[in-house]
């Protein structure tokens, strides 16, 4: 759902002012978004809104007309989702990567009180959709993990997408497909943040959690 589809919730021109208390943290899978967002929420007493946590709810609030890719995905079995399509096709047709349901994130945020501040995190925060909502550019940052960092994240903690591969007939291939799809998505985020002059942080294996938290804090000008 794009901006034109949530104008009934709020006039688009008024959205940056109504969302001025929101900090946005997008990025690739396994970049540490959830960890850093939780740290900042605890440090500053902010409300945490994790877009992963509301995906099921948002899927139930959509219709095939407004989210056709999502409903096509729901109808697929696990092999159709993760094995029978190339990573390129998976990238281009993955509903959340195309912005379906983004308007529901905005609607949820508009329902929250303006105090305390909210930090919203997740890969669904596409730069081209977030930028029109920013009262100031320093309210948003994207974390771009290197492939090595993402693999380290998978080994050290459960990245949700990796649980799905065990439900396919070839988990190893499914895992490779998802890794390549996510790598291409991260590259796309890099290009898009540069084009829109938004802040992005490259996250590699030399960076500690404290380092990343400090860089995000600086990006937010806290």
C-alpha cells in the first residue's frame, strides 16, 4: 500500500508533522536492526514498533486487490516460495519488498500517541516510501549488512527467514536462494538511499554491537 492509499487516514502533506516523533530504521535481513532498536528504546524510553511482529496482522488486513503479490505468495507452498523460483524472481515479486502493506504501518503509527517517541524497525521500511514521511532526514537510517555479517548473524541467532527453509524439500538450496535474494535487496537499498540522499550504515564483521549502536545514535543526532 503506497501513500495514495493511506490518504484517507491522514492528508499526505500533514504526515511528516504527525510522524515527527518517529525514528525509522530499515535495512537488510540480519543487519542487527531489532537489537539496536531495542537498545535505543530502552536507553531513551521510546516505544518500539517492530514491523516483523505485525506482518501476520497486516496480511489479514489486506485484500487481493490492494496486495496482489502478498496473496499470491500466501497461496504458494514452501517449495514454490523458496525453491522453484530464481532469487531474481523472488526479489521482484516479494510483496514486502514492493511496498505492499506499508500503508498499514503508517496507519498503526498514526494511532499511537506522540509521546514517547517511537522507533520503528524492519526491512519493510523502503527508502522511497519513508522519505516523504520524514520531518527531518536524520530521523531515518538504513543498515546494510555484508554477506559475511549476515551469515555470522544467522549462526549466532535465529534469523526468521531461515526457519522456513527447513519446511522445503531442499533446505540447502532454499537457504542459498534466500541469501542471494537478500543480498540483492541490500544492494538495492544502497542504491536507493544514495539516490535519495538518506543515511545508510554498512555493517560488517569488524563492527561490534556497541559500535553499531553508536553509529546509529550519531545518525539520529541524539
